[in-house]
C-alpha cells in the first residue's frame, strides 16, 4: 500500500536513510530485524528517556529538516546528560504526512548522522509510519551510568547551592523573534536567539561529571522556575533564586535593556536545555574547576531552603531583595 | 500554557493516570524524574522495540480507548515475543489533539493497566504532548533474554519447516468487516474478526520457549507472505508455503467458502500478530509438545528452500501444487 507518491516505500526508506545510521552498533542488526539488543557495561545500568516533538507545536513546518532531527534527538540527550548518563543509542518513531518528500527525509537523516558523530551514538530501531496529521517524531534514548548513581530530581538538601549551565532565556527569546514579537536585538542577536531555540546544545560532556557533585539535577525544558519547582516538589524543599545572577547571553541582555519586564520570560521560558543542579556549598570549588576544565559556563544563582507552608516553593528576588511576581508554571501541554 | 480546555494540565494527567502505572518498578521513580533506569538480570540483555500507531491509520477515531491502548502496547509485545524475550517495561509518548477529553485518557490508562497485569510489565517513562493532528501513540517496549539468544530473522536454514501460531487472516478480514466490505460471516463471526483486528493476542508465553527451537522468527504484522519474505531476505533463502495448510478460524473459513479469492487476503493481510517461525524438522515433535503444553495452536505450513535466482523468494501453492498469484508485499506505509 502506498500512501505517498512522493516517497519511496517504507523498506526502501529504511534501507536508504536509516539503516546506515545503525552501522557500528552490533545489537541493531542493521535495522533488518524486529528488535535490537543492548546490554549495559558491567557495573552499569541503562538510563532511558523518551520524548516526542510535533510539527506546529515544537517546531515549525519550514524549519530545516536536519535541525528538526537534531532537536528531536538533543532534547532526549539533554535529559540523559542531566541525569549523569553517557548516551549510547536511540530508537526513532517517525510519522510522516503524505506531503513529505524524499529530500526532507534525506536532510532529516543527515541531521541525525551529524549528531550521531558528535555524540557517539547509534540509531538501533524504531519505525516509519504515515499520518494524516503533522510530522511527529518520537525518540527513545538510552544512556549508561554506574549502577545506582543516576542524579535524581529528589536529593537536594536545604542549604545546597543552585547552579545553571550556559545562559538562560535564549530559546524563549528566539521563539519570540521567530514570531515577530521581539525586536531590537540586531540581526546577529536575532540569529543567535533563533539558533538557541532551534538547536539545543545538550550538556553531554558535563552531565556524567556531575555524578558525585550534584545532589539533584534537571534539564531546563519547561522553564527555569518550573524546573526548579520540579526539584523542590520531589525533594520536599523550597528554593530562592536571585534574578540578577541568572546568566544571560549578550542578545538576551540587549532585549532586557529595551524591556525590563522580559526578565519574566527569562525565568519562565523553556527550551534552553541547560542543566539546573543543586550541590552543597562544600563542592562549589569543584564545580567551578569542572566548569573551567570542560569550558562549560556554570553559574550559582540561588539556594535550596527548608520546606515552608507557602504554596509556591520557588521564590525569585531582584537585586534589592524584593520578590518578583512571575508566573512560574513554564510550558504545559494542556 | 493550556492547549486543551477539556483536559487537566499535563502534570496532573501524569499524576492521575500514568504515575500509578509505574508502581512496582523502582527504576521508574514514580514518573517523577526525567528518566528511568533499568538493568537486565545477570547473564541477560535487553531486547528493545519501538512502534507507533496513529488514529486514522492504525485505529479509528471511535475505537474504544482502552482497546487502542492495549493494541499500541501489544504490537510491541508481539515483537518481543517473536524474538524470544520476556517483556518487562515500556515507555509511552502520547500526542493528543485538543478535542481529547479526560474520559478518553482515563479509559486509555485503564486499558494499559489491564494489560500491565496480564503481561506483568510496567510503564517507566515517556511524555504527553499536544498535537494539531490525530492521536499518535508511540511505545517503546523492553524485554529480557539470555545474552546472545535473541531469535533473529536471519538464521533460517534450507530444509527448515515453517510454522505459524493461531489462525491467519482474521485481522485483515476484521478490518474489511468494519469497512462494510465483507459480509456473510454472521454476527458472531463478524465480531470475532473485528476483535482480532482491534486487539491482538501477542504470543508472550510461547515466544521465550521458542529459544533453542526456532532458527528464525518474526511476528506477522505486514502479512504472512511479506513477513516470510523478510525472513527469506536476511536468511538469503527462498520459501514455499502450502496455502491449504494455513490455519483459518471458523469465521475466516466461512468467508472463504463464500469467496475463494479471499485466500489472497489471508496470505497478504497483516495485523494478525501471530508468530511465524522456522525450525529444523528434527524439532517438530518438540514444537508440537510445546503447542500442547501452552495451549497455543502451532501449524506447519511450508518449508525453507535454497536461494534461487527468481525475484520473489516466497511461493504459495494450492492443494494441486500450482503456484498462487498473490501480491506478497503486505502492508506498506508509503
């Protein structure tokens, strides 16, 4: 049955574009079998994460296909990194509308190939389906970690310092630029922000090094405050961050200089895929040394606090110590 | 951000309907973390399979949500079974349109819960997204097998007998009944065929017992001939099946009595989720004993042949030994 005149058959598509992505991983059987096999190295266990992105929701129909592929992959690698795991392999469920042409699939596979090289991972399974709806990409990623050492959301302690990698808010600003809702950041700034939205840079090299330092970690996908709240919820603590310490890119600083209210977007916008983690003050020097060694910016932005009766566990304060009123829920799908 | 007024928020949905499905699997962390951990039992490895189903393609918008959930899960368990693996856990990526109401999600989760009990598996991760398109359900399933013992598609040898479980063609007939294209099977027969289409019965108890007996195996999802062809392709062999030996349900026999041409649909229709496997004649008695012990019908339907120059490696013959002309490609998505 042929549902799209614009594409080769399902098996040809797999043979031409996806099977080559499994080369080098014995348990993928060249994508010629019904399932793959994987085994963690002795003393390790597998860390599993699955996340989907949908055209019109997480990316736009005219986004370059190679960037879409890399974003789909990277949002999963980002979770593995935040958990301290080394990425190894992934499976891909790709649902394509009849309007998809072969060039799109070729560019999509090319994007995956690039990131496979960068992150030393392999495609080991999945399927390709037709859909009457938009392109939908579900990826399941598998990483490896010393048994019992996954960095949890739970685990933060009162008094722990709160750290973030990189700069925060760029992706949310990038989406506003794409929508024509944010101006005044210059052409270079605009492109930088758009790139940050379209292509996350998961902290894959840093994540595994945080094992033994971080008491809790999460990647920032829902938004800084929302993700910190996730840590508070399961660690049963409160948290305070100092808004003026939240690291900003030059483009984000330019935007804030025009409109100070945008700090709310920095704190609540999602999709940065930086790592937010907590660690005792005693290891701050170690954290900063790691930052230097790996050339990954890490900034201390606040502190975990004992639980309190207030409904909202996360407080953001300004330079004068006043609480900022920010909608802290971040991105929700419903 | 709320994309559907008809559903609770994403986190509430997870807490209410999906987190309970993770209870009993420590590495799922109650779905309160970003990833899960899993480790195969000593001496075992994990078998991984991912498959998606899309509303309007693999199921219909008015199909009961609990059956949709169970079908989404079972098509993956069927692959694990065909590979000889014991199922352990799965991840779920669920994309829902704004028209979805909470009752649908509740029924969907209820269906998962039922099958979790039946197959002794747990939900350990995934995500819930909104989509402007149809309901899309991607499931990644994880099973366990003695290291190195996965039953491959490759591995069949010339002279091996070809076996199938259960009855063949029912699901394809069921779909025709639903479409109003097949009549004359009676109300009971029609319901039986529809049930076979809507709710596969993966051969989970049998699969692991085939390790050491079967030389190659696949579950019948694309169609008997197409799936046998997959085995031929990677085993580099040909195959012949005797159409009159293909096991039929009473309802399918009734349909064939009305219209003999429907044998083509039996041979090429998909979605039966029975296991097709090859085994040397020397173990036939063992296979039949297994069939009896587990109360799973197993029928010998043909034989693997040496490779030949002909383009189509699979031949189906009738009772007189004449080759049947059947489109053998089965279901393709493009």
